[in-house]
C-alpha cells in the first residue's frame, strides 16, 4: 500500500443484534488482511462489536427501522473504524465509571471503558438529532520485513 493509499469499506445493518455477526466477520477479515497479531485482532473485534452493540441498544434503542453503519478506513499507518447510529446520542463522560466500588458487580456499563482500553484513539461526537459517531483508531505497525525494506 502506497503512503497515500486509502481503502474504505462500509457495512450498514438494521438495529438488530443478530446482525452483529456480519460486522464481526467484516472486522475479522480486515484484521486478517492487515495481518494483525492475535492481541490486536481481538482488541479490534471486541471494540467494534461493543461500539456497534451500543449503537443498536443505546443509540437506536433496538429500532430495526434505524440503521447502524460501520465504516473501515485503512491507510498505511492506521485503521479507523467509524460507527454511526441514528439515535439521539449520549454524553460519554456521564457514563458511570465501572471501576468504582458501587459499579464493580454491575453486569453492564463497561463497553466504553473496554473500547478506550483496547484502541489507540477513541472519539465520540454527537450529530444533533442525526445520531452519534464513535471513531476508533488502531495504529498499524510495520512488519519486520517492511522495517527491513525501509532500511
């Protein structure tokens, strides 16, 4: 891939959790094509599925008429995944800290924490009444062969 090359793949699904398997397969295929190691592959897959699940359940409130789009933008240096819903959005800073003692035993509420821990960059932006966008970035490390070729 040349320094300026950019590839974009987009998947749009109805807000139904049974369609998350499609997002997962696309994410895993991209991870394979990028030759990500097991740790990065698992971190990416977990983060994308968590963001898409949040978009379905919290953003679109499981309304199958509303869509969730997942766009993968691959450049030589990074993979950016943009997850967009059509819901009313939320304030990510208002989400309870899952590490606080009163939240440790809760079954839910760890998604944003996990995404932030696994990805290199995470950005949330509300699009007014047009939904929420979550941008996940994973920087790509050159393979040993690429490092050697660069000298």
